[in-house]
C-alpha cells in the first residue's frame, strides 16, 4: 500500500432521507473506496446508497471562526419556518 488517499464515506440508510458521514478509509481510487466502504460500513444491510469523497476535496469551516461564520444568520428569523403550522400527515419536514 503506497500512500493511498483518504476517503470520507457517507451512507444513506434504508429509512433515512440523507447521507450521513460514517467514517473514513484509504483506497487507491473511487471504485476501491466504494467497494471497501460497502464491505466495512454496510455489513448488516444498513445502507441503500454510498458516497465516497476524497478528503482533499472537502472544505470545512474553521471552528475558531464560528462567530463570524454563523452570527449573521441569527438576525434573519424570516428564514426559519417557525411561523407555520404543519399538518400531522406531513413527514420529514
């Protein structure tokens, strides 16, 4: 194993609507990353979809700058649907 890149693995469960990060693994390419992710993270038939993303392509916010990044959203209450009542039949909203 040379210096294989690190891949982040996201799985969508059978009853979920979104993919969730479940771990990381090393693989030589995307195909190998998908196969290894299937073998490692869906052994009990947990998933219906797998995404793998090479870690170097993920850009994350800096936790030390959370104030600058997230404070402006606090003064935009109109963006949050707290003013509406939703019917009970409506799921996953």
